[in-house]
C-alpha cells in the first residue's frame, strides 16, 4: 500500500493506493480511508484501488479550516487524484456523500471515468418534498451550532430514517472524530445534500445507482429511486444497509465485483 499527498486548490489531500489491475476509486463523504480501506484491501486482489480522505476530513487538510466542501470541489479533487496516479478512465464507487461526489465527477470530468456507481446518494433536490428536506437539514445544523451535538445526531437519524447504529462510532469520540464531525455539520452537509444533478451530462457516462437491500423506507431509498428514475434506470441492489461496506466488506466486495464485471 502506498500512502501519499497531493496539493490541490485550497487543500492537501491524503490518498492511498493498493493492489494491481484496473483502477477502482472508492469515494466517501464524510467517510474517508479508515472506513473504506477494509473494502479496499479485498478489492485490491484484482484492482488498483484508490482511496482518499475528502478535503477537511482525516488527514486531508484545508488551507482555510472554515472553507466549505461542495460536491463539485470534491469531484475536482478526485479527478486530480486519478490524473496523479495515471489511471484514468476509472471505475468509481461512491457511497453516501461520496455518491454525490461521484455524480459530480461524472458531470465535470467525464473523460476521467468509464463507470460511476453511486450508492445511496443523499440528494434532496430530486424529491418532491425537497423544501421540507432542506428545512430539516437547516434544523440539524442549527441544533449542532447551538451546542447540542447528541440532539443534532438524533435529528439526523430521524430525518434519514435509520437506526442509531448507523450514526457516529460508539464510545467517546477522539479528537479527529470531533474535528471531522464539526466539518461535516458546518461545512459539508449543505454542499452534499443541496447538490443539483445535471441529468443530460450524466447520460454521457455509464452511471448506476446502488441501493441497500435493508434500506427500504429510508430517505436514501427515496433519493436513490428518484435519481435512478431521472436517468431512466432502476437502482442496483447491494447487500445490507447504508454502511454495509463497513459491516460486511466481503459480501459487499463480491457484489461490487459482480456489478463491475457486468
């Protein structure tokens, strides 16, 4: 495994490269390498796997800690990383906010990718009740800014329709978790959930929408179906729920390989 950094406008990105074969990029937001690397280790048996900490998260340091992270900025970062490793066009798997990054990448840098798999993208704009969903995001952020961190996470889970087990890691947070959490609530959540997809641009690239088998009835079940419908497709099934790639890396890796081979 190779670990390195790359200077991009406004940030220094930490990235990791492992394995050999066709380039596969794994993208999360706010999740970084520590969440994605168990999956990356398995996929490295037959792929060159690139993972990174999104700007402002983990070891990817911002020049200005108060700058916002948008899907477009993160997409530019991933395109720069693909160019850095001379691996494009690449297959890109993005999950959660990383799915939004991957969609923005397909829009802004279509030559850098040949396949994008967007797993449960949290995009409010594709929903008929987008105004209500955006208001919920503003309430979550305001609760965090008021100092009620547990309350902000509780509202986040209620809005998403998921269980507490899919929230922050259990136990007392370390300094990095606190910093990542701050960046997510203050500087990344809006820039992810308020993303507006360009459907015509996305049709120029092979874009697949992924959805967990256990996510039925959740907010991201709705956004995934809505995004797929705009593209004229149906979501592709993955095992487990929203963070199955963390809870069951082998099962998730098998399914991802199956999709990439198809």
